[in-house]
C-alpha cells in the first residue's frame, strides 16, 4: 500500500488572512479597532511578512484601512452600507418566496429543511454563542434564496455573506446583557417566516421579514 502523502501546509499568508478575517467577522475585532501586524503575527505564530500580505488582501476587500507604521483599522459597517445590504436581502428573499409559493410542489420539503435549520439555532442561542448563531442565521436565510432555484440570485446573495455575518454579530453585541433573550426572539421570528412560507403567504412573509430586519436597522442607525 502506498504511503499517504502528508496534508499540504496552508501558506502562512492564508493563515494570517483567515485568522484576521475570522476575528473581524466574528466580532473579536469590532469596527474602529486599531490592530498591528505584530499582534496578529504573535497570535498566529508567524513573522510579520505574511501578515502584511494578509492585511493588503483585507484592505482590498474593504475590511481594513492601512496606516503606514501604525497598523490597520477595522472598517466599521456604516449605516448607509448596512441599509443597502438589508434592502438587497429583503428584495432577494421576498422574491424567492413569491417564486417558491407559486410552485405546485416542493414546499413541504423546504418547510422541513428550514425547520431543521431553526432547530440548529436553538443551542447557540441558549449558549449566546454569537459566531455560531450568526452562521446558522445566514444558512437559514440563504436556504430560502437557494430554494427558489434562481442561481443568479443565489450567487449574488452569497456575495453579501461577510457583511451579513458582521451585521448579525454587531446587532447582538450592542446589548450584551440581553443577548440570550434577543437570540431566542430571533429564533421565534424565523419560525414565523417559515409559517408564512408553509401557508403560501408571500405578502405575509415580506411583512414578517421587514419586521425581522428592523432590529438591524435600529442598531446601524444609531
């Protein structure tokens, strides 16, 4: 039997990139935070050179703003950008549900799938695990768009993923003392959305989705 080749090592710049991006998207580095190459290099046990490359990639993605000899600042999600993302989400998800509810079949399977995704949110909600809940939240909403069968809409929705995750974590970090309660409320709001889909009530879904996203608007408008 031939020897199994060792797994390929992840390039150092990719490790620095993944670590820094995870910290930004997960709320470990909130918007406005000043970070240095040395700080990330120490966390990742790397030299500063791959960290510098990672910072340049993140600047190109709009997540960091670099300042020579000082480091980088995490770019906040501004109110204008947040509202743009929410408007696009609302349009894409509402259109998806209108398309879904017009089809004669497949609805029961989708309702079961979305209900399972809601069940997967309950444990992170109970633990107030913001990162895990944000991932589960994104999977739920993306599942609705995917089920429409519109591949172009699905690909475009995927481009919003990083912004959605940052916004979800930002929403839940605003009032730490009420996180578990807010997470439980989000789970119930998702349940209402599924009920509207099951009833083939596209207009009711749109109204419930708008109310669901208003919590994000309230935070980003501050």
